[in-house]
C-alpha cells in the first residue's frame, strides 16, 4: 500500500513546527527519521493531512553530556548516540541497549526521540528512559515543559504529548556512582522487537529493575534487600503484577516466566 495524500512542511525552526501543530492539531504528524512512521503511513494506520519534516532544524541534532547525564536532541540518530564516546562513558547501559534497537540500517535513520514518541512497549529506548528516571522536553506555541518518563509513556503507542506539542529533547540521567548495570532481552532474531526486555541498576542489595514487552508500557520498580534467597519471590510477585498478554509471538505465561528466569540471571550477574 501507499500513503494517503498529505501536504509536506519542511520546518526550519521549532517555531515553524509548533505553529503548524497549533493550526492543524491531530491532523498533523512530525517526521524525523521516519522508520516507524513511514510504515504506518504506507499501511494507512495513520492518515495525516500534514507531515512536518524537522530534520533540517539547527540545534536539534546535538548530544550533550554533563554531570547529570546525556541529553539528546530530537533529530539525533540512534547510530550517532551509540557511537558517541562521551555518552557511552556516561551511560554505558544506554549504548548496550542501542545495539539491540532494530538493525544498523534502521539505526542510521531512526531517531532516539522518534522511538520515544512511538512508545512501543517492547522498544528498548523507552525502557532505558524509565529505568534511568529520564525525562522528555516538549515544545508548543505556549512554551516548553519537561515530563518524567513514567508520566510521558502512558500506554501502547500512547504518550502524554498533546497534539500541539513536539519533542525537542530527551534526557537520560547517569546511574549513581558505583552502581552496576545489566541488560537482557529475548527476541526471535537479533534486531526484532523484544518479546521481553529487562534492565537493572544495582547498588549493593538495592535494585532498580525495568521490564519491557510485558505490560502496555515499560515498568520500573525499586527492590530493597535483594539476595539470592529473596529475589525469586520478588520476581514472581512482579511477574504476576504485570500479568503479560498473549500475541502471535508469545503467551502471557511465557512472558511471566521470562521475568523470573532472565531477571534472575541478569540481576545476579549485575550484583556479582
């Protein structure tokens, strides 16, 4: 199939974008890399009247690394972030997760913020944003606001972004000093969407664990006093809390079991 007819706006400033969104609202869509949106357009899962290309806006292609973490502009490609030496040093877990995002061809075009905007519950970048306690900055004609990850990702392919807003950047905080991290996912093939993905940050016997691909959005929980004796029961309780779902790739029961098994291996490795 081919997309339904639409008008194209080549934006030169953020103000161009927010002005167009204010005028067109839900009938407009923003495009940067297009790796998710173009497929949806071709299948006519979305039929916007206006497509706003932000790829030429100066400043949105910046990666900023400071003492707080890594801030990524709206047009930064996934491959660019994965290859950025300072970002890899600041948040190594982010670089590890990026190696599982799609394939090299899609990472060369797909943007970090585009993946967050798409909000697929099995995607790796939303999982990282939730685990690290990150945030997204949104711009509209009324100004800018910053939204915490867990408030931004509200459900399957759903965010708290208003129709008149665009993402201008995302912030991934550094893990605490001395913390150990780990990432695991299971997919049918490397680069496919994850059936279940898990990541953790361990500080002594305290743990922050994030799970993707099981609920309708990535979920992060804090576990205290973790040990080899207490962890299986804690993971089992989390698996039943998230419930999971059945689809063509796996059953809810399988997803819960992956939390128990993959989670246990990953966490014990991180804590070791």
